[in-house]
């Protein structure tokens, strides 16, 4: 697993967060289900919104923004590791959690050649708010602008805030191959 910080600066995170929260495309239920045979999630329970899934783009504006952000992530990854991530974006989705949100440990894709890139988009976060990402036996603290890259067949879970806070815990999830 790889962690890259400072993909987005604080000002960019505030602008992005404000625009995301005011966007009418959210489906903010409080739970998610495990992936189904028909797709990655039961669409009626996924707490967030899907921007792209396979060949279908659900929101062209956000797809353009996050496809471009992926290129920034890939450049930072190259600077650190001297090779690029795969460029085929299979899926882009956003998740939002508050203190009552619950998700279960899951995998994003069974294919060992697929990678997950998960980024933290809430602009302000206190360590005692929780919200960490657990990837198998590794705990990664929520830090605004931090992105993690890991194999999509790794068991993981993004934990919601541990208490009532003034922000949604928003994350972006890419699947690339």
C-alpha cells in the first residue's frame, strides 16, 4: 500500500468540498451493502454517488474533474515511485459518512490486477474525530488531501466519524486497471 499526501491544497479542498456538498446528486443513506453479483454496490444503499462505473458515466461534470485529478495523483505517484499507475479508470465514486454511517469490510474488485485509489476530501479533520481507513491490518488516519493506493482485492473499510462533527467525511474512490 502507498500513501501520498498533499494532492490537493487546503483552498482546493474547501472549494471542492463546498461544491460537492451543494451538488444535488447525493444519495446519503446511512449504510452500504456488500457488492452484489450485478455490480459493486446495491445502488439504493450506497452512501454517496457513482460518477463512473465501467462504460457508463453518471455525471459528466464530476467525471471530467476527477479524471483530471487522477492525472495529478498519477504524476505525484510517479515522482515518488518512478512508475505510473494503470490509466484505465474502471470506476469513480464518492462516499459521504457522518457519525451514524455504517459500512462493512469489503473488497472493491476480485481481479488482482485492479487497484483502488482512495482519497480524503473533507478539508478540515481532527484526529480525535476518527474516520480512518482500515486496509487489512493497516490503519491509515484521515488526513485532508491524503490518497492511498492499494490492491482492490484487499479487505478494507472506511470508518465514519466517531462523534457528531460539522462536516461530512467525504472520500473519493477510483478503481484502475
